C-alpha cells in the first residue's frame, strides 16, 4: 500500500492526491444535494397543506355564514314587496296603511324579500309620546361561535320628550342590520311620516320565532285600533290624567302636560313590550 507521505513526496503523487480529494468532495456534495431534495418533497407538501388549511380557516372566520331568509308569511292585502304606503285608512283618527303589519304594542313591521324586517312606531305610538327630541337605540351584543366579533341585537329604545325620558323594550327581536340616520338628526320630524322616513331600524330575525305570529290579523285591524282607543280613554279616566281634547282626541304633546311618572306609565302601558 502506498503511504500518504510517499505520495506527497513526488509531484505526480501530490497531483493524484489532490484530484482524488476533489472527486471525493464532489461525490459527497452530490449525495448531500439529492438527499436534501428528497427530504424537502414531503416537507414542502406538508407546508402546502398547512397553508391551505390556514387559508380555509381564515375564510370561515372572515366570511359570515349566509343566513337563510326568515319564513315571514305573506297575508292577503299586505305584500312584502309593496313599496311606500298602500291602502291607507283612518281608524279612530289614526293613520293605518294596509300594506304593513301591526304588533299589539304599536310597532309596525314591513318584511323584505330577503327575510329582513323594517320596523317603526305607528301613528298611535307617535301621538301618545308627543314631540320626540331624541331616540337612542338599545342593543345587546352577542358573540356567535365561528364568527369574528360580536353582533348587535335589538333590545329597545330610550325616548326623550320635553325633558322627560322613558325606556321602551322592543316586542320584536332580531339582529340589527340598519338604523335610520334620522334617529340622531331629525327625531322630531319622524312623527310627520311614521310609515315612511320615520322608520326606526331594520332587523334580521333569527331563531325559530316568527315576528309576524304576534301581529294583528288583517281582518281584525279596525276592531283592534278601536279597542285600543277605548282602552286609552278608560286608562286616562282611571288614572285621573288629562290628555284628551274636548273632541276626545289626544292633545298634541302629552309629555308636556303630564308629570314624568304619569307620562312614563302611559307610554309603557301601550307601547313597551
């Protein structure tokens, strides 16, 4: 066997040693390269799968799950796609459009084709409250599993009239999707058009409860309003308060002539849920 010291003593031996070293380094480098390549294949695949999973999870959180339209039933004479005021009539001196639904607590409802419901106070409620100076929406926040952030659900309203205030609990529940900007800018003018520009908010009912189940049937609206006016007269007589004019109609601004306690009880007895 040729010893290493012997090879280095001649130019030919030294050249052979250097050449052999270079070849050995090249072989080791190539083996290392292919080893890393084959090892990288499963690593890259795993990373790609991880990125796809993260992207899918992010999409689920950033995109709200589509809500099925609420099964708001349509009844004769009150279509959901009717625009504006239709078949308006006067009952005991109060305006009542025929294309709307009415809750016993004097909140009107108008369904949309996508399941949303627009709501507002009816003419009776506006006349009972008087000159509204401010309306504040009351909501509560709910964090829904699988969704980022929380969503606001309708609770009611704080109403201010002539320095008095009353808290009204909404008889209709649902997720708030739109609020009338007039609530903050022109609340006093809402009574002029309670069924048009005077709407309060739009909600998306959720759950199994149908908000129209509690609405007054269309063929009973006239009788219901007459009974409400009669109930108001009895209430006023029993409480010993004076908010009726000589002709039996409500005074223009009951909050102005009643104490705060009297006005609060009057409003809550007919409007609050």
